[in-house]
């Protein structure tokens, strides 16, 4: 991260991302921990990065879809960002929304603030009791999502969360969300490939996922690619096995595809799947959840596998069966689960695409 300052007011104090911290286009969180004086025994300096039981403040900056408040490579937090929406609430000098949300864990009060044009720009929960940052975010999001969904329904207006900042009140440590920008790249040469209906379908799903800022939709799109290629491979394998048996031959053996286990293997795999770059430990942790390291890919994507189970939970939340108890698409636990596995889901979809269509990718 670098800071740039200048006397020209047009030159902001920009905090820019440098290096490969994670996957482009997928949300992440950054932790900022304060140090108090030079006393190592100060209790505030001993606080864990995940936060301690106590009180937290959570701020959600809104934006109009398609209009980012900040340049794509700039990091800032809620107090620094001018939010926006399509919902007018009034003069910022004397207007503040106050909405009470009742949850199983207790009552939370949400305060909505307008920008200088009077449009709802930020929603804050000034105090929530939580076990740590993750618990605070979960409680705050579950309260906010209910309010935002009902406001969208009443006004026929989108409400998009651009950035989340959570502050531990006892220490002033905070975490903030951000999304890494996509890398600029030269146009590839891809003329001359043969038309392929499946490839056209998979490519459109991949583009839709990249264009979306909704993790649930991104996940479903990437998994649809995985599912489609897996079905094609199974059908082709069955034909090849049948042909071999018809000739009195043993069906050909096929290698087991296993996710890389060591750091070196993970870097080599990501360089093959995406593009060669310097992958940080943070990026590796984002892509490879501990539960997936060294596991067979098929075990994650088969029926009942982790990626398949998450797909089903999203699908059930969208296409609800009223005869059964189910979750809502706004459920914070579902959002956390999807966010955790989305980077790997994307990478596996791209890995399978490159394996299935090597000629398209220049292989």
C-alpha cells in the first residue's frame, strides 16, 4: 500500500493496492490494528485481529449500481467515502433516518445519513454487542439486509453496499471491505477457433459472473460452468469406456485431479489457471480454504460435496419451496459461506475451462 499526497486538491491522499493480494473482482476485508504508545503491556495492543467480545460500530456505504464512489485502485473506509443511492431522504443538515430492526439476537437501531444532495448514502449501527468482528458483521448485515430489501421493494430502487467498515469501540481497531480491480491487459488473438455451442455457453456464464457484483450470482454462474463441464466429461468418459470394452480392452485410466497442498504448488497452479504473478499468502488463503487443501476436486463438486451444497443452498433460497423451511437470500451466514468459497469456485471453473478447451486458450 502506498500513500501519495500533493498540494493540488485534485490529487487525493490515495491508498493504492500494490501486489497480488487476492482475486480481482471478489470482495475481501482488510484489518487495521492501532498501536497505543510504546507500552507493549497496554491491553489495547494485545487485542487479537479478529476482535474481542465487546461493542462494535458498523458502517455501510451505499452506491448507485455502475457508479463507484472511488477510483478502482483506491482503498478508503466509510468516513472517507461519499456514498449515494436513488432514495432521497432530505437535507443532510437536519435529516437522519432511524429504523429499528428486531432480530433473534436482540434489537438493533440503524441510522441512515444523506449525502450533500440529500440521497441516502450511509447506514450505521452505532453499537452492537458481538464476540468479534465476524460476529458484529453478521449481526449488522442480518439487520441491514432486511431493511434494504424492504426499502427496495417499496421504492422500486436498487440498494447496493459499496463498502463496509467495522470498528471495535474499545480499541478503535477496524476492518474494511474492498474489491481488487481487474488487471489491464492486451487483447488476445482468438480468431480461427471452431464454433462450439458449449464453449459459447460457458464463456457467457463466465462474463456474466465477472460483470456481477452479487456474490450469490457469481457463485451460481461459476458453478454452472463446473457442472456443465463435469457432465460433458462424464458422458465422454462413459463413451470411451464402452468403446474400450467393445474391443475387449481395459478402459483407460485417468489421473485424479487434486487441489495443490503446498504453497509452491498453489502458486504454480494459480499461475497456470490465471496468469503468472506474485501471489501473497493472503491471496493463497483466500483461494484455498483449509478444508479444500489437498482434496480431490471431484469430492468438492460432486453431489453432496461442499461446492455443490452451497450451490443448492443459494438455489433453494431463490427458488423457495414453501412446503419446507429454508433460508433467505439475505441470510448473513449464507453470504459468509458463499464469500469463503467463491474464489476457489471461480478458479476451479477456469481450470476446467482451460483443460477442456486448450486450443481456445492457446494450449
